[in-house]
DNA sequence: CTGTTAGCGCTTTCAT
DNA sequence: ATGAAAGCGCTAACAG
């Protein structure tokens, strides 16, 4: 029933090996022979058997892209960019030449699913794997991940990290592109401090995530540097010191609902807050909604800031002050790295700069 | 180097066949034997060779989900929902039992890439394929798609359409879940007409897409039913008739930029418009930005409406009037259909209702 | 530049 | 309930 390589070979009056060589294009074949083979392929409407090919070659053309939340443009942009570098442009013939099959796998942020997908990809003998976004910091999971990635690398799979910090033992990884979440978080809060804010609420992401921790640390670094935490003696310092660090922080998932609820909670705990910093833009949107529902104005009563600079952030009203991450560029670079089209950065690690975008949602506090 | 089935068999002191049966769980095996095998698997850290398995079984555990734009939550939500039904929950062992590998492929809306991905999936002997979102209406491409899907179905791949109208010859498809784009578009414009709007600009999606056409047709149906197109004799009708149908419509991609530019263009062509209907929520966001940049207020000066009811739409200021599509539910159902966990609707076709969501961005026109 | 020949690692009748 | 053996369709030495 199904057409095989042998059928094509017979029709083209060559050996199966020659057909294979033509199809893979990685071996010299006479032009006339190639023509004949290609014609036979078209005539017979032949489609290569991927599993058979992968089995014999001990490698497949699958490239996995793991994302924490496929409905979040943060991941969608990176994944899409990576795919453009991996999948061939598609010549319209639908014949599918040497392209890789770039596939994105949605872990939903669950460590178990992350591991499962990695196993599935390992089982498929994937050519490469790209892990995007923050990692879960649970030690057991980290160890399991390191072991799994080492095994993948062992089997010849190229592993690239995109928007995720390098692993403790990073030798299994081709390259790690890490966002400067900490620096971005620090500069964002410095901006708020410069405007005159002192009582700043922070809506953090889920606990035990690198992204969450680094952004929060950046924020706290800035606060501490301004003497707003710990044993300082300024009035503001005393008001906001000590446990305020925790009192003014609420954790939750990276979604608008979390931003909404957490902001209501922060407003309840400390009605005097003059600014809310959100873990990302989506959360900031929820925070803004909560502020408005409480009858407060942005930025006159409360300033709001986000992180990522997703496409919709500039259209928020007022436009959202945030930290821009070059998601597309990073994703594309990860794709190239995964394909071996680009040489890894020195040490395999590159830190990607985050740029502060000041817009209408932040202003000096009232009074 | 790599551990094979035979190694496991040797260690468990059984035959390779038995190990295979234990792993696939589709054959009676004595409990004690199973225990022994499973232990050997763990001891050896064995991972099934997917390609070999697929080759022998003539089917793989890959399920492809094609999307037009992975950075668009419209697709992300459907794809994520489908994946929850397809991938096993992940038991945390990372062992990966009978799960399928649900992978999403980003076509970027390009017909050529769509076909290429289908070929790649065919090559992998995918267990199922889910096509999401609007289809390109070019006859040549439709024919190519129909042929390709027929071939996939022939090879045992289950094909499911989600948010895409059924094919002319739909026998290759397990099921088609179509959104009621036309009805939704009609009700949305009826809402505007009821408010008193007569001069309504329409920012449509890309031409030659089913989604674009159906939503636009719904809009025009409503306009025509109100006597606002064609040879009527009312004052409004005369003002807005004939070529106005085209003059008040601008096509563009489904992104905010397109909404921004198109709205500026509509405002230029017809300064008297009192409402802008956008092809989807993202476009509506761009339209809103353009309206504001022109110094006009929403909804006092101009009403704005979108389509889809994406999560951010309720947080827009003012909240966006739109048409809600049950994206998650549809995606999940498509996933179940692809897995054969749910029986297809009668005739293989189900139309999914669209619900009008009236919010703050629409109001009666001024004066 | 092209043909021959072995497998790649697993599933699956067919026996037992 | 388990084992033996025959491929699945392709690639990759190795010749020529």
C-alpha cells in the first residue's frame, strides 16, 4: 500500500542508496540521476518514513521547544522566533526537504510535565531541545533536570536555554541565554524611587521560580540601596522597614487574575502604597484593573509598572512603564544555536540586557 | 552505549517480547514478571527508542497541532487546552508511559508552511493532527490541503479541525469544530445598530481567510438587513450605500499595528464614522490606540468592538465590547476528538456558538 | 558517482 | 503467559 524507498528506486532504475542520497542531499549525485529520482518521487507521491530514517541514522529531525505557558505571548514570541530559524521556509511544494520539525511543548509550568516532555523528546532522539523561560528551583527537580539534560546531550541532542539561567553543572548545555531580570528589576524600582515613591507594593510571580526570584531580588536591591529596608533611621525607612519587605510582597501565578487579587490584598495591607510593581505585564494589567475598581487613578493615585514589554503594553491606558526584553531576538538566536548555525557565546553563557521603558503609568506620588 | 530493550530483557531474565508487552501494557503479563521488568527498566534507566518503536508498529505517538500564530493567545489557548487532553498528566517519574507527544507547529499563516508541516507530520506517521483557526481560501491551496489530509487519514492519522470550517470533501476529517463567526459578527453589528450607529468602519483580517470572510459577512448581513447598503431610500442609507461597503472596510493582518493603521485610514476616508468594528481583539486594541492618538474618546466619540474575548479584553480601558468564543473548551474537545476519547458530532461537524459581550467600549453615537 | 550489504531497535504473529 | 523469529523502511559503510 504505502510507497517505500525501494519503490522509488525501482522506478528511477537506481539503487535505494542513491535515492536516499538524493533525498538527503548530503552526498554527491549526478544531476541526471537526481532528476530521475526526483521525478519518481513526485510520480509516486513518495513521503519518507521518518521513524525508519531516524532509526537507521540514530537521530531525528525533531527539535523540541519547551514553554511554561503557551497562551502567554512571552513564550509565544520566543517560540515563534526560534521556529523561524529551525523550520525551513517551506518552498510551497509541500515536499519537505531537509527541514527540521520544530515543535513546541507546553509544560504548564509543571516540573513533572517538563521532565515527561524531555523524556518523550529523548525517546524521539530529538536533534535539539530549547528550554524557555524561568526554571523551577526545587533542588530535587533541578537535579533530575540536570541528569536528564546530561543524558540528552550524551545522546547527541543539542540543549539550549533561552531566558533561563545556566545550570549549576552546565556542561550538558550548548548555550544559555539568560535575561538580566535582576538588573531590569533593579532599574525599574530605581526609576520609581527617583520619582519619589517610598511605599512600593510588589506583585511577584510564583515562588521557587528563577524569574520570580531574580526580578524580586532586583527590586529589593534597589530598595535596600535606597535605605528603605533594614535598620536605617529615616522616617520613610522606619515606616517601611523590617517585615515590610514581606508585607509589601504578594506571590501568585503570572496571570491577570493574580495581579488583580494580589493588588487588592496589597491595598488592604497598606493603603498608603503609591506604586505597584508587577512581576510581568500581564500581571500589571490585572493590577491596573484592581486599582481602577477601587476608584483610584493611574498614575495620579498609584503608579503601575510591569515587565517584558509585551506588544499590548504600549496600548494600555495609560501606556505601561515596563522593562523590555528582546524576546524575538533571543528566541531566534536560541533557534540558531540549536541548529548549530551560530557559535555559542564564550563560556556558553550570554546575558541579555533588559531595557527600562518609561511610559505613562508611572509618575511622581501625590502630594 | 545506549541501553536497548534487549538489555532490559537480559537483566529481567525474560524475552524482549515480554518487555515490549509490559511497556505497552496492551497484553496480559504476569504481575511478578511485570515487576521484574519494571525494576530492570529503572535500574538501567532505559528509555524506549521512539523511531524504532514507530517503525515496527507503523504509528507514532506524535500529535501535531497547527496554529497560524503562536504568539497570539487566540491560538495559544486552544493549543494549550488540546495539549492537556493529549499529553498524559505526567506522573512526576519522568518515565513517560503511554503518553502522546502533543506538539504545536507554527505556520505563521503561510499556506506553504502549513503544507510543509503536514508533510513532516505525515513523515513522522503522526497519530493525529489538529488544525486550528481560519483557513486560506485560495482554491489551489485548498485542493492541496484536501489531498494531503486525505493521505494522512489514509495512513491512519486522525484529522481534527478546530475553529476552522469543514472542508468541501470532508470525509478525511474525524471532526470539524467551526466557530459561528458569521453569527457573532452579525450580532455584534446589530448591537451597534441598535445603539444608533449608522456609519460603521470595519477593520477586517487578511483577505482570503475563512475567519476574515465569515466575520465580515456577518457584519454586512446586519448592515444590509438594516437597509444600510444597496438601493434603499433612507437618508443614512444613501449616505452610506453602494461603494461605502468597500470604502468603510480595510483589510490587514491580525495584529495591533494593522488595527492602528487601518483605523487611521478609515478616519481619513470617512471622518464621520461613529464606530469601528475590528476583526479581533488585538486589532481592536490597535484601533483604540489610533482613535486616542487622534484625540478622540472611546466610546463618547467613537465606539470600538473586537472579537474573541481574549483575557486582556476585559482589562482594556474602557473594557472592550466583543464576541466571546469558548476557545479553551473548543481546544479541549478537539484534543479529545484527536485521541478518540470522544465521539464525533453527527455528520462530523459541530458549530460552536459565539456570545456577544457588551462592555464599556460601545455606547450610543454622539448627538 | 553508484550499488551491495548489513543492521538500527522494536513489535508482532506464531508457537509453546 | 512467555519465547522465537521475521521483518518494519531506511542509512551507512564498504566496494567498485
